[in-house]
C-alpha cells in the first residue's frame, strides 16, 4: 500500500464525481455557452454572496489574474514572506503584472492589520504605490494555520481607509471554514477577490475559481484568455466542481482529525523536535539529527511519500484518499523507522 501524503492534489475523482462528470451537458465556454461551467460559476458566486466568478485551470492562474486586476506597473503588493503567490507561482507578480512585493513576517504565516498599516508606502516618487494586500487561508507554510474573521476585519478596514484592494488566496479556504465554523458569505464580504481551489481538499481533478464583482470578473475573463486559460467543453471538469461543493466540504473535518493523529505520531520519533500546531490537514515536522532527504528516503522504503519543506522541515498533507486504513498503516510503519 503506497501512502501518498505529498499534497491534497494527488486525489483521484470518486465514483460519484466521475458519474457527474460523464453526465455533464457541455458547450463552448469561451463563447460562454457551457451550461455546466456557467452553473458552477453561479453556484460559487452565490455561495460567497459575491457577484460573479470565473472557472480557471489552476489556483496560480486565479491568484495571478486577481493580482493583475488590482495592480499597475510600478505598484506594490503586501503579503507574508511565505505566501504562495510569492514563493510558488514562478515569479508571476513580477512577470505578469510588473509589480513589486513587500514581504512581511508573521506568526505561522499570518500578518496583522498593524503590520499592513506600517507597510503601506508613502506618496513618494521613490517608492512603488501600494495597491493590494494578499492573504492566504489556510496558510500552507504555516502548517495549515487559519485566519479568523476577527483577524481579517481590521485588515479590511485598513485597506478601505487607504484605498487598497484585498485579495484572498483561499486555495484551502473550505478547510479553514470547516474548522472555524464561519460562513462563506461572511468571508465573501471581506474581500475584493477570492481564489478557491477545487483540486485540493475538495478532490477535483482540475480547476479553481476566482470570485469578485461582475466588472472584475469581466476583466478577468479577458486576462484568462490572454494567458491561454480559455477552455472549450470544460463542463466535464466543472461538473466535478459542482459535485465537490455538494459532497466534499463537510468531510474535510475527517482529514483534519487524521492529521492530528499523524502529528501526534510524528512527535514520538526521536528525531522530530517539533510539529507545527495541527489545525487543518497540513502537518509540518521539524527534524533534529536527520536531514529531510534522509527522512524521506526512510519513509519511501515504507511506501510513504511526503515532501521536503525547508532545510529541516518535512510536510505531510491528509486528503480524500487517505482514510483510516492508511492512517493505521502509517502509524505502524512510522514507529518502525
């Protein structure tokens, strides 16, 4: 039995999801004529009480489109130094939007309203114009840490007071909301744009959604086209998204519970000095006395896959295809490393 905990992107469609995909009515989405894509976009926008949404191939694309919408040449984005939009999107902020980035420190990948306020550039010819703040929830490099509404609302206020836009990289937002109990609509009210990923915890094969105003999504559709993201009979993929939103959200709590057990097991190993607080489905272990590559080699010998996440860190991510049977096997094998 191979246990793949590298990411929640490794999941495969369930039988129910595949049935929904094959049964989907389709059309040409570039012409706006794919009924299943249209239904997914309408469903997502309504869920967050936002005006419109756009179906895209990836979360990187939805994030980068949002940044393009909210920046100009020689403007600047404020985000945490470990943000996905900065670290893992190929330098897209610079290459796609010709914008600068101001990177902030923050506990477990999160930043505060006070930090944002202090980071806004003055109206000075020497400085780029601050136009956008980007948050990430859950925070990947923070071990799946989450923002609460009470942490976000003061940041929204600072943005409003200074004429800034606020974007959310919500690749794993549903994980955060299942854990916090907060509503999708309450989060939609705080942001100008939100990116949500369907191919992580929700278990779809492909796809992300960008949510925003009708005007922003109209512009986003043109940017998507320019970047090669215009898809044709994409309804087969959109059907998976509809199925996931209907069937795979509440079950994320199971991933979180298994992640907590996994984290407790790792702490029993003599060469694991720390496990980041396990809040959702990401478990980050800090090693002492063994390098990540060597630890990963030992895991691979037990048919367990994880990823190096720093000079002394290894990341595990629980997901739809990691069930109690795999968890029991993981615990048995890890104790015998």
